[in-house]
C-alpha cells in the first residue's frame, strides 16, 4: 500500500467535519509560520485560528499535551501580538534579537514546569476519562504509549519556543525545529496524517526561519 492509500485509509473512519477542521487548521498553521519567517505580525491572528481548531482536534484524539499546548499557544499569541505591535516600526514587521540570560532562565522554568504539569495531567487521565470519578480508576502512567511520552516532551519544547518567539528571540526556531521533527512520526502514528505532513513542512520552514532571522539579527 503506497503513501496515498495509507493517507486515504486513515481518514475513512473520521467524521467529515474533523477532516475539514484539520485541513483548515493546517492551512492557517502553515500561513502563520510563513508570516513568522517574514517577521510579520500576522503570524498571530492566523495562528490563533489554527490553534483554536487544534484544541478541539487534539481533545478528540486524546493528545492532552498537544491540546494544552494549543491552549497555551492561543494565550501566548495574544501576548505576542501585543508585544510585537509595540515593537513594530511599521505596525507590521519587527526586529529580532538573541535571547538574554533572563529569557533562558524563564524558558528553563517553563520547560521544567511543563514537564511536571503535562505529566500530572496524563497521570490523572484515567480519572478525567472516567468523568472525574475515582470509581474503579487506577491512577498512573501505565496507560501511556511512546507517543504520549513524546507528547509531554514536545509540549515543553513548544512552550519555550512560543515564549521565545513572543520575545522576538532568534533561538525560538531551534525549539521549533527539534519539536517539529519529533512530532512528524508521532502524528502519523496517531492517525493524523495531514498534521504529520504539516509538522514535516514546519521543520523545513523553521530551518528557513532561523536562517532568515539570523540575517536580520540585532545585537543587544
């Protein structure tokens, strides 16, 4: 069975509206990364459309970490939108810089906090899935597969990447590159082929974004 047949087979059991939601979310996600590479403030409104759709999609597919990171994306997009608007000379484009020691410290705290928080959510998942009842529920991480563990790590990487992007730090792309590469096989494994393709394209675009931002780096 070739790739196209695999792709078609994955979506045969999905509701049509979920396929449409995923396609629209992927389109606006790619558009958002394009605007990010261009240092264009439209990265945020287009990104918000994508993240809101992915919040629902990831909830349906049980990827709690990715669902939570998209909630965070939405909040951080509003925060980043405000910061970029304040620093855009033409109200559209911004200057970029390297992360400061304070940024790295905050990023490290966000990464560690995310690992603990998302891990705790997965620990409580049997309780959550049982409609918040402990009746017959055994808490723990016994129910997780490799994709769930990977989800915890990528969620933390994306968390720092989003924060660094809001701060206009060049290093944000490094977090996107690593996490996007990890997400490609994870999404295919979970049956989200379009999203897997999106993360593959994201990886390429993130490399381009890093190189483009580096050309226009402002040393401070």
